[in-house]
């Protein structure tokens, strides 16, 4: 049994980043950096239990979503009217020793021998579709494996080519990586592929540390009773995520704030254009999570704190950071948000990203 997500003490930035990715996987996941014993893995494992269940085709190994023909695997497309069922949100832990075949999928040798035809043995990416793929100690994974995972996360499709077999299937998942910077770093190219980044540390406040220990002891003494005590709060979080997912496609962002996003990325020395897009999606998701239909400057500022620190140029051995004073100054100098009527506000969906703005008349 996992420790309840709602029972975590402190770590507000960590919990917020995880909830944002649960609402909108198109953000690109989150990288969590911190020392040992800072609740990184505990928070990630608890996240899956506050994510709403998903509707999937009965018996499908790829968690295909009924009613969306374009996102079905070949087997579900061939079925006339596939039955559906509710499943818990998938949570897949990728072990350090996993091979590329185990991750992507491989040729099903039993199928070759018994059925005399080539077919795919689904891998971890298939199991993680529409769920969470957790990379513990991501900085210790082989570079080629990290590259493959990040490519699949960005494209939303996994293509397997083995022994004359070529199969593609949807692979949209929330990618969450944890790492201890003392054990090595990630290359800048990999850092940029994670949508958000948060740094966590053990609390320095004595009452807060005491509460952490008290709750952990209670959980270990009776996990079932502890989980039951926190279930109402878990349910509230689950409902909040579900409502935010429904609201997200309708959230609007004024043109002036879109200009602000690009200005922040430029002035803070962020080269990658991916930063602008992630910042845009994160601001929309922050508004949806708060139950609002429009993005505010405060949403953009908070999104910048989560999306830009690990993308700024830094010196060797320098920890990524975002200077708060410079960010405050840029927020004050930003152009005012214009009325959405002057330019149709863009909207984002959890899987497709921002819609293009209409051309000027």
C-alpha cells in the first residue's frame, strides 16, 4: 500500500508540479531533484491514487481509449464495437536494469512458434499509456535509453521495429523522473525535455519534521486505517484533477500574456523554444487546476518558476536556479494583457497542445 499523497507534509512545489502533470500530460512531465529521504519517490507513487480512473477497451494491453479511433491500437481498430471498462490510472516503474526491448516492446517468440505469425510483445511504454511512467534515479539510466523514452514522450507514439516486424501504438504518459544531484547530472539536452523541474529538501522547521515522523509512524503501524483517514482528502484531490481536465480545453490566455511568456524566456537567457510552449501549457493548467477560465499574470509567474530554471544557461557544477528578483522585475515591465477579443485566445487540450491563433483580418 502506498503512502497517501494527501498526507504529505509540506513540499508544496513538488505536489503542485505533480498535480499539473496529472491534469495535463502534454506539459512533458517533471524532473524532481533532491537529496535522499526527501519524499521524492513517496510523492510520485502516491500520485497515481489521486488520478481519476480511465476508461479502456477490455483486454487491451495498450490501455486504448474507447471512442477515439485515431488513438486505438491495430487490434482495437479491428474490433467492431469493443467493450470498455474502468481501470486505475496505470503506474509503471522503470527499473535501472531495463533493456530497450523491455521498454519499447519486442517480438513475441511464443506467438511465432504457436501461431506461426509475428506479433508484438508489449513493453513498458504500452503499459504506461495514459498513465504515469516513473524513472527513479533517471541520471543513472543509460543515455540511449533516456533518449528513447523522451522521444516517445514527446511524440506520443512508440514505434517498434524488430525482425521484420514494424508496429506503432499510442504512448502518451506522464513522465516523472527523480534524481539525487550528488550521484551525477543529466545532460542539458535531456533536462530540456522534461517540462517542469522542482528541487526538494528535507524540512528545516522542527514542528514540520515532527509531523512528518508522526504521520509515518501512524502509517507503518496501521496502513489501512491511515489510508482510510486520508481518503476524504484524497477524493477531493481526485475530483479537483478531474474537474481541471474538463475545464482545461476552454481556458483562455490573453495575447498580452503570450507576449509576456516569450519576453520572460528571452530575458532570462532561455534558448530552447520548447520553454515558451511548456510555459504556455503550464500557465493554462494552473488556471484550470484553480478552477478559473482565464490565465492571470500570477499563473505565468508560477509557471516560469517551474519551467525555466533547468533551461537557463549555467556554469559547470552550478545548480539550476531562477533569480527571483530578476523575475519580479520582468513581471513589472511586462506589457499589460490585452482583451481576448482583440485576438482569439488560444486553448490547449491535455494531449494536443495549443491551437493556432486565427490570422488577423
